[in-house]
C-alpha cells in the first residue's frame, strides 16, 4: 500500500471493480467538468441552488437549470425534494447529460443521519438505473455545509454503491478536497474493494 498509495495520490485517481464490467472510480476533481450521463448534485429541499457543489453546478449549467428545477412540483410548501430522495433534470450547459438532485441530511448523529444519507445515494442510483443511464458521478453528499464526518460518509457511500450499482457501468466519486479524497481511498481499502487497472 505504501508505494501504491503514493502512486494513487500522485495520479489523483483510483479504480475498483464492482463485478463484471462495473467500475467504481475515486478521483480528485471538479464534478462540473465530467462528461458522464449524470452528475449528482448535493442540493437542498428547495432545489433552487445554493453554495458548495450546488452553486458550482448551477453556475456551469446556466439559468435553464434553475428554471427546470422550478418546474419540479413541491411535495409540501418549499420542498421539491425531501431529504433522502432524488429528482432529475437535464444538464443544460454542463458536459454531463443530466443532473440528479438529491438531498443529504444535515449531520446530527450516526444513528439518525446514516439511513438518510444511504437513502440519498440509493435513490440517486435507482433513478439513474430507471432512466437507463450507464455512468454517474457523485460528490461527497452532506460532507460540506451539512457537516457529515468524512469517514462515516465514505463507508455508507461506498457500501450503498456496491449494493445498488444495478446496470450502471461506471460510478465515479468526484472529490474536491484532499481530505475527502483520502477518506474515500482509505475506506475503499478497508472495505476490501478490488482494485482494477482500468481508468474510470
Ligand atoms: N466538485 C466536486 N465536489 C465539490 C465541488 C465541485 N465543484 N464543490 C464543492 N464540493 P456541499 P452538503 C464538495 O456543502 O454538505 C449547498 O448550499 C465539498 O468539498 O456542497 O450536502 C446546498 O444548496 C464537499 O466535500 O454540500 C445545500 O443547502 C461536498 O462537495 C447544502 O449546501 C459537499 O459539500 C448541502 O450541503
């Protein structure tokens, strides 16, 4: 792992096999630059933009993304996407085809928050599968403004992706910060994910 780990950090990317023709890639990169079928947005319940990755996605996608979000019906006043659920829109000016908006929990404690974070990942994967997509990229949902501890979040994220990959060919984690990137790599190793040479 010593040498391998240095190589991975230098490459800023590492890939794992999730079974036949299924790859999970962990990379240090900006999610708004990716040409995948869908990128996942760590949104809030209103779904009309915000800071962090949500702000970055809306900036690159352009004003039509906000208009598309406004079209999504509210389930209760001010709520277009309840915590743990997901909604889909086109990607507009983004290189990605679609945006899957999901809402992670504001971190309270492991017991309360874990099922909601798992649900955010699972709902996004199920929506991608039901739309027939083959590649998806996630940010570290809830790990910024919503203060989810990185190692706990990484375990839930990777376990849920392993279980709910479905027919997706590529799941990518686009991690912006070094701490997140390292937490995801370390968790992949401790979960025993099988490394693959294939670049994602
Ligand atoms: N690409 C990939 N990851 C990014 C990028 C990017 N361009 N920019 C930030 N991150 P956050 P949350 C990482 O706060 O915790 C918003 O205001 C960032 O380093 O974006 O789910 C929404 O509107 C962090 O690791 O999302 C909500 O109100 C991760 O993305 C609220 O924040 C998530 O941080 C959601 O909070």
